[in-house]
C-alpha cells in the first residue's frame, strides 16, 4: 500500500473529531466518515494542500478486524497534482482481506539516475504524469494466514525532461506495464495503522508484461517482514524489506531508497535499481495526552544483480520525531519526522506510521 503523505489540519481535526464523536454516542455505530482539509510537507513535494476523506468500519463482532479507506485530492506549490486512494477491507470473520490503492498524478520530481553511488547534486527535474493501481484479494486459510491474487498496473506518460547537462539518460519514459501474481500473507498485528504488538510477513511473486510488447517484461519478488513488541512503555518496530527483479524493468517501477517509507532523509528515488535490500528499526513512546516521540535508523542499498551486493555499499539514515494521536478512540498517529543521512536530510509530516 502506498503511504499517504499528509497531515490533517489539527484545528479542523479537533473540531471534526468532536463532531463525529458527538454524532456516534451509540457505540454500536459501524461506519465513521471524516471529511477534512489537509496540508502536508515532504522534500519531494514541498508544501501541499487538498482535501481528505477518511472512512472507518467497525464490525459488530469482535472477531472481524476493522476496515479503513482514504481518499485524497492534492496540489502542491511545485505544480504537482494528485488524486489518490487506498483501502483495507475485511469481510465477516476475516475470510477475505481486500486491499488496494490508486494514484493518478502529474508529478514533477528529481531524477538521480540508476545505481547505488550517485551524489546529491546528480539530479535533474523531470515532469511526468502517471496512473498506478494495485489490488490484492486474499483468502484466509486459517486465522491470520492468507493466500491470494495480486494485480498491479502502471501507465507513465512522458511530459518533459531536461537532462542534456547531465551524464546520464533515462531513454524513453512512457510505458505501460501490467503484472499479476500470487501473494502469501501472515498478519498478526494488533492494529493496522499503528501496531504495537505482533508481526507481519508478506511475500509476493509476480510476472509483468509490457503493454506494447507482451513478450517483454520482468519477474518480480517482494518480501516484507515486520515485528512489533512493547516493553516498559516503549514500542519497538523492525522491518526487513527486499525486492528482486529479473528482466527489463521500467525506471519508475524499480525499487528505490528514500521518502517517508524507505529510509527517511533521502529524497524518494535517490538510489534506484533492479533490486533493493534494507532494514530499519524504530522506537516509539507515548509521553502524555496524545503526544508521543520516536527515534529511528536504517541501512540499505540497491543493486543491479546479486554480485553487486556488498557490505561496503550500504547507505544509512537516522532521525527522530513526534507523534500526535488524531482521535482518542483510535491509536492512529500523525507523525512529524526528521531524517538525516550522510549528505542529505528530510522533514516529513505524515498520516500513519512508517511501517
């Protein structure tokens, strides 16, 4: 699921949250919808503004997990515009788990080239428009263990690129790529948006086809492992994440380091290649009222093939931040994170935890 980069305006959040609670004095109410204005900031977007619609479904029985969905419409001061959504839906008894996302954006961004050794100044601005949609339909074989089908489609259109002054080229940017495959999921988190106990393990194997040449494409394998534990009021989160591809991978479908999810402090896409491996850890603690703090660190690298993977090629990050619990009836946080690396840094205002 793509992590949404957003902060709900706090004053509005307080007012709307109180209104929502007043409207649902009946604790059996199943659906809560919160329409809110939003403001957000990341190194990739600078300041942005928009509208957010949050939806939550609380089932009557205690066995079925809560469902949630979000819709976002945004513009930024850098001329970026996007319409995004994501959802996590559970049927009765958790027999089916359906999750997905979509992203329709016109998104100027910096491109640093392919590989693990570029410098902070090795960048140029590219202006692209793209549509990305993901869907996973999981069936529960036994409690917390799922198997299912996954679908992913991305269509990128070349708008403008200005790389004559640089020593790299991205070739033809426009493409369509569709992938389908199988996924296995074990999810024993105690909460989807802010876990404090349990673990999460998802592995996916997919085949992607080029939209214009069905014989071309690439194979993709993803492993996402997370562990959560609370001790002495400290919440420890750890995450191991790997992606391996074989074949011809479109540049923007390559895994990358950077951004609010994959090693905070690096610009999203600072390092990208056919494969990626990284590990990160975070410690959180609630201080008082709805305020908490966090500290994090990570190490990762990208590589074209396994022969390039080397202990000396790792990039590192570290940082800390604040947490604000949006609603007293839900543990979901807004996070204010500052990440630092060897030659860059980033400030993030984000809805939901990093992992």
